[in-house]
């Protein structure tokens, strides 16, 4: 689950991280009023679940309340990475001397929270990693003991030579670690962590991703979900108990099982295509899930072909076939569909599909090749 910058900042502030105050506005009027209250130059920041807002025109300085109104009006009309901006954060502008990056992620390989810190902040850490990898320090934390002060200090000195600044950064890292652990986060990030001309170390941006599996346990955190800011397809998928992640390609994938879904996406890429989504309809066989899945996928205008890849184990392939028939009767398809299924009740499934004008395949490679060809317009 993604949360907004202003929500992440609130969590970070509770741990003591120095962050300028801020208030959220949904209209240009409100933004102006908040700017007037703070006085001086403010920053107006789009609150959307996307990084790189600065580059997309979603972060703007405003020298007066009137200017804050103007920029808020513009930002509230923006769509950043397909997400319409509905709220802005208005916050007093800080004077920036340097920008650093501080983040924690869960690292699957070491099964540990890993700090990544870099004195080259402000820009995407991926860019730093690609161009100047030695400007990033990685530090795994043993969760049994937590982040020790000496470890935090070592990272502090990687960012700053000045002992005062290094100490301030080290303290912030310990506070960030506490916020990360308490919130069931899979990522917590401050980019930029800035130094000001008066020597303070301050967090100007905050990002946190919460592990969905923690939400039953952490109801406070779960309450931070903003459905209106999520991709509608992802909201619908969650309600239908489907694991769905929207991607940028044009081959809509409906698969049962996360492993097979990953393998299918790999194969789509291998044959020169691009998956439009990750979608796992799960192990149970419920035609309703297939109906929801098809509705979600066909709502994406990028989808040029649909690929079903079903391995019938617990999932009965005839249930999937029935789901396809029901869904396409309700909502006739406008794009070609390729169905590959094998396993439990395969003969029945094939019969249902052929009786309804569909063809079914059993070979995964052939099916993926065909779907890619259809999506890219190169006939199979
Ligand atoms: P992001 O692009 O979505 O990561 O949004 P950020 O909050 O990180 O803002 C992008 C950039 O805007 C920062 O790297 C800063 O350079 C600039 N910025 C953000 N807040 C301030 C501020 O208070 N003062 C100044 N001068 N620049 C700011
Ligand atoms: Mn940022």
C-alpha cells in the first residue's frame, strides 16, 4: 500500500524527524490561505502515489499567497503517471545547501532491512545507482538488535564530513528505522534530506510503502489508505481478491498462481512483447473471479490482446472457461484473446470454449507467441 507524502511525514514526525510543518489543500483557495498563514515562500506539492513529481511539474515554489494559489490551481489539474492530483501539500520552503538520500527497503536476498544512503540526493536513487554507484552506501540491519548508534554514525559520516551534521543524520536514520519497523513498511525514504545554510539537517520529502500483509495487524496504518488516489483497476482487483498490478505494456495477462504469472510475464518479454499487468486469479476456481479479471483488463485502453494462462490443479479449468464465456457475454471483447489451459477438467473446458466460439491451446510458448503477435499487430 502506498501512502501520501503528508501521511508519511506525519509518521516520521512522530519519531522526531525534523520536517517543516505543512497542511493539505484540495482547492487553490485553501492553498492560498495556508500559504498566507505560513507567510514567506512556500512549496506546493502534488500528493499522488508517484515519484518524480518534481520533474512532472508537481512541486513548485511560490513566493506569495497569490502565487501559491496560481501554482496550486495548475498542480491540481495535473495527472502524474496516470494519477490525477486531488490534493496538494503546502509547506514553508527551506533554503537548501545540499541534498542527500536516505532510504530503507526490505532486502529479499539478505532477508534484512537494508539502509541505502547517498550524498547525491534529490534525484532518483536508481539514477545514482546506475551512474555513480560508489556514491551509495548500503547497510543491512540485524533486526534482532536494531540499528546501532555506531552504525548510524558510520552512515552519517558517509553523508557529511561535519560531525554535527553527521550526528544529526545518524539520529534521523534511527528515527526513520523506528518508523519503518512500527509501520510494517517495505520502504521508507527521505529524498531529499537537506542541509540548510544555518547547518540544520531536515527532511523535505517522505515516502513510505506499507506491506499489505501487515495491514490486518496494523489497523491505524491501514486507515491511511486513500482509495481515491489509487488506480481504479487496482481498487477493483483488491475488492475481487485478485492480485493485480498494472504495468505499461499491451498484453493483458490472466494467470493462476503467482509463479506462473511471473513466468508468463517473462515469456511475454522473451517473445518481444510487454505485459499490461500482473494478475493472479489465485488457486480457487471461481468463475466470478474470471469475470472481474476480464472486466479490469479490458478497461485498460492499452491492452491490445488478452492472454489466459491457466494451469489446472486446484483450479478447475472448466470453471475458468465458464468465467470467460460469462464475462464475454456480458461484455463482448474488442481485442483478441488467446487461451492456454491445461490440467484439471481440460477436456470439459475445451468443449465449453469451442462451443462458444473460442479456441484453446495447451502449449504455453505457442500461446504467448500468438498473444504477442496479436498485440504488436504482427499476425501470428
Ligand atoms: P519528488 O520529485 O516527487 O521526489 O518531490 P520532492 O519533494 O523530492 O521535491 C523535488 C525537488 O524540489 C527537491 O529535490 C528539491 O530540489 C525541490 N524542493 C522541495 N522542497 C523544497 C524546499 O522547501 N525548498 C527548495 N528550495 N526546494 C525544494
Ligand atoms: Mn523526493
